[in-house]
């Protein structure tokens, strides 16, 4: 038997740097090198774009997501290269932010 993909997720213009799957909610959340984070259904439908408001972006024009984690309660935590943490709802609403100088892995 050959493995076949369940779905092909589209929407990013650059390479994917991080991704998370929330099986409980049927979501795939991904971030790319030069773009926003996207929420897809497990079937491949693009549902939401998670973008940080411009007032939080600083001197660089685009934030680069490094880590993503989704919870079964519907929260998505994204850590960006510049030390910014953002918490989004699965509806795309920014709920909280925090900056840190620590190295997160």
C-alpha cells in the first residue's frame, strides 16, 4: 500500500517554518518564513489568517513565526523570532501578547 496525503494545504508563499495539528478541533496551524500564520481544516480548507497588528511589529516589516502550539480549548500560541509571543483564538482574534529576551526552543 502507498500512503497518500489526506489533504494538500495551500496559502503560504514562502517555506513553512512551524506547524501544529490540533486533532480535537480538526485544525492545522502553520507559519511561514515571510508571512502570516494560517489555520486550515484537516480537509485542506483555509479558514483563517493570523496576523499581528502593525503596532506590534517593530522595525522589521514582517514577523517570522518560529514555534506554534494549539490547545484543544481553541487557543493558538505563536512565538516569533523577535521574542514576541501572541495568543490567538481559532477565530483569528488576537487575545494577548508578551515580549521576552529569553531564547525559546
